[in-house]
C-alpha cells in the first residue's frame, strides 16, 4: 500500500475511499453515494458517514476560553 500525506486532502480522501469501497469500477462510483453525485471525494466521504467535522472540539475550546 502506498503512503499519501494527509495535507494533500483530495488525494488522501481518495486513498481512504479506495480502502473502503472495494467494488468500484470508475471515479463516478466514488462520487455517487445513494444516487447523489458529489463534487469532491471529501463530500462523498462525508456522505458515507466516515468524515466528521470539528464543531464539537471548536465549541469545547470556545467554552473553555470564555470561562
């Protein structure tokens, strides 16, 4: 398996998708989740429920700084 640095976000997300979606035959397969075509691999990965945002951590840090 090849190493992809996380700072190359779209390549890194594609690398992660390739390890999860084993039956893909084209890039269209990666971009289409539940009959919805996404514009980026990151959006498709988020639609799969595999990528979360940092809202919880941002809220916690904000509350800590206020107190």
